[in-house]
């Protein structure tokens, strides 16, 4: 199920931010920063990754299940795919 | 958004299983079982609770967003509520 | 590695609270409460279960790794068991 | 609590792998890949970040709590810091 109108600019901005946060962890290790500081940086990456995951799921919900104009078959397919995603990735 | 046809029997069976698992943790503490055994029991509760959460979200998806016969306004409201849930509880 | 002086009274109080929260979910389903309310109750169970898991890990850390009087062999064994627990249950 | 002998080479290798995985997500968005594929890439990042977090916690456990030669005060301080980390980041 490819995307035509997914809000990729917002998602891309989130990914670039995560890349920057990962670079900050790398610098922290290079500078021999204490564990607690490194952990805080890693926790920030984890939070941002969870946020990115949520937004992709929400985009999929709106694009492939809720969008007006979809027919019942398309909606059922979008809901089935979203169900698989929720069961796999929500942990 | 109350539920008329939610699959509560499946959800109730899951909740009763979780109650049984919590009772097993209680017995483990009473019997002074080692940490590793208690942790395994607690991890089983966590897994079951995550599973229960997923199924409630999936029920909401099917009942209030994907179900044929909903009009666009109902669908948008269902999607908005699900978006709030995903952002709040997926962590 | 059994426990002699684990703070089981605190852990037991947590488990009993969780049992009460699970019972609240059961009542919510019986009363046909809306998804959002049920999810909030389930999220409270999940938070309490995560908290319980943390406290068991912290107890193990203090009891089997950090406690004065342990010899190096006992400490290494406690740290090895805790390492297994962290890698398995921290997700 | 700075680190003198932390196994930074292993941690650095993990961070560089994560940076590569984040770059793969960026490429996926650029190439308009379907949600399911992007989610799989993001889930891989999340798994790797959780793994990195575990290893930093384990390093801290071995370096500042379990290591032979620490005195009781040093051990207690290491355990206190680890307790804070476990309670904050284990979710």
C-alpha cells in the first residue's frame, strides 16, 4: 500500500532530528561522558523513535482507513494492515 | 463513544487471565520465590496487558473507523479518538 | 538465588493494588464503558506492572550485588543474573 | 561518575549501526516506500536503541557496583545511580 499524499515532510523532519540525536550520543561516547548523561541522550532518541512510529501509524490510519472516498474494500484492507502493525509494533 | 457490539467476551477472557497471572505473582511472593521466577511471572502479566491494550485499540479501529455504514463525520471522530489513544498509550 | 530479606511487604502491596486495578477493568467491560475509559484503566495496570518490575530489579541489585559483606563471587553471580534480567525484561 | 574503562568500542559500534538504520529510514521516505516497510525500519531502530540502553546499564552495573575493589561507599553510590536510571528509563 504505497503512499501518494503521506505527510513525508513532517516525518522527514523527525528522522533528521533523530539522526542529530544519534550523533549527539556518538559525541558523548567520544568525549567519555558519564553513563547518566549518555543514557539521557539515548532515552531522547528512544522517545523520538516512538514518536515517529506513532505518527506513521496515525498517517496510515488517516490515509488508508478514515479518508473519505475510500470504498469498503479499501477500508477493510487498510484496517487489516493497521491491525497487523498495532499488534507487531505497539510493544 | 460507547460500544454496542464490541467483542467484550474475548476482552473479558483476557482480563480474567490477567487476574489469574497477578494472583500467581502474589503466590510467588508469599512463597518467597527467587527474583528471577517472580520477574518471569510479572513479565507475563506485562505481555498480557500489552496484548489486551492492542485488542481494545483494534476493536476501536474496526468499530468506529473502518466499519461499513459509518458516515464521514463518525469516521473522522473515531479516527481522532484513535489518534489520541495511539499517541498516549503506544509507549 | 532465593531472598531472605527482600522487601516483600512493599512488593505485595503493589501486587494487591494491581489486582484491584485489573478488577476495575473487568467492571468497566461489564458496564460497557467506552473504549477510551477502558484503555485508561488498562494503561494504569501497565504502568503499575512496569513499576513493580522496576522495584524487583532494584531489590535484586541491592540484595545480591551492592549489599556490603557479599564476597566477589557472590557479587559477580548477582550481577550476571541482573544482566540477564535487564536484557530480557527492559523492553 | 565518569568512566575510565567503559567498553566504549562496543557501544560506539552499536551507535554507528543505529545511525545507519536511521539513514535507511530517511531513504525509505525519500523513495516513497509503503508505511509497512518504513515501520519495519523504524522498529529496527527502536530495537537497536533499546539494546544500546541495556548495554549502557549493564556496563554501569559492572563498572560501578559489581567491580571487585570498590569500597562500600562507592558501591552504594553506583547502586543509587543505577536505581535512578532503572526507574527512569526502563519504560
